[in-house]
C-alpha cells in the first residue's frame, strides 16, 4: 500500500481561475493516495462554493480558517499538526499547479533514501495584473547545495513554499514555517538542512507551474539580501 500524502492548499480570493485549476491538477495526480485540505483565509468571492464542488470527492475538504491569518504559513502549520495520520506533507498555494506526475516522482525520491525533504524544479509563469495574460515563462531551480542555497538565494529564490515534499514530523520538529515574517521557504529549508544533516534531495524535473504577478516580481536585490540576513 502506498503511503498517504497530505496536500494542504492555502487560498484567498482565487476562485475565478487559479484555485479551480490548482485543484483540478491535484485531482489528476497519478499518485492517488492523497488527502487535500483547502484552507480558505476568509475569501470574499465564491471560494467556498468552488472547493465544496471538489469535496464531492472524499479526498478534498474545505476548511475556513478560524480567523483571517493573512499568511499561508499559519494554515500550513495547523494542517501539519492536525492531520497526524499522514507521514508526508505538501504545501501548495492556491495559484500554483502541481503537474500530474508531481507527487509520484517526489514520493519515489523520498522513499529511495533517508530524506526529510525533497523539492523539484518549477516553471515560473509571470502573469499581468489581470491574472490571465501570460507575459513570460522561465525555469527555476538547482540541485541541492547548502552553500549555493544560503548565498545564491539572496538574489534568486529557487525553492518556493509550493516546491517541497516534507516528512511531516520532521517539518514540525524543525519548527514549521515562520508565522511572523516572509521567506518561510528559505528558513524551513535551512533549518531542516542544519537539524537533519543535510538530508535534502532534488528531483531535477519541472513538475510545478508557479504563478508570479508582474507587479510583485520586481523585488530589489538589497531588499532580498536584508530579509535573508534577518532569517540567518
């Protein structure tokens, strides 16, 4: 029997296009033993209706967060601590798409060694602010090297919150995602690498489409460096 995988999706006002597509991709996974909990951070659109249509499939569940968090990390940490029947844990923001072979490839890699986290390459798709027009696309990601990650990510964040399969208990033991600041992905990967002897692996294939808004894409190098220094 295949190990079960918890997929947690955080969303806010993405019901028009991104969230339905995100959930369709999850539903189409060729690794069928998953459970997907969708955390709605008090959306004002018809997010609840969209998710409840998917919840006709017992592998999907709608969850309204108890308060408006404003950060996806709060919901992800809650999910990891709540669904203790699952040994493996994926986080996915509601505007990103996990391609059909995504979970099976990651689980194959995870089970092939003593890893605490496995990540993968992604296709960054940059949208105009209408959330529909694709401006450009490019590939993101490198094989794991902690030195390259510490220094190179200050300029180019190449592992995103939607790019990681965790051992759920190790994610919790390392402290989960930061809830009081950004760069949660950078911080959790560093803490996992340091705490668990660098037991991180990469699947060198593009198995995620990651959505980027043009207006939020231009972060300065100085701002990024400062944020990473504060994490360290």
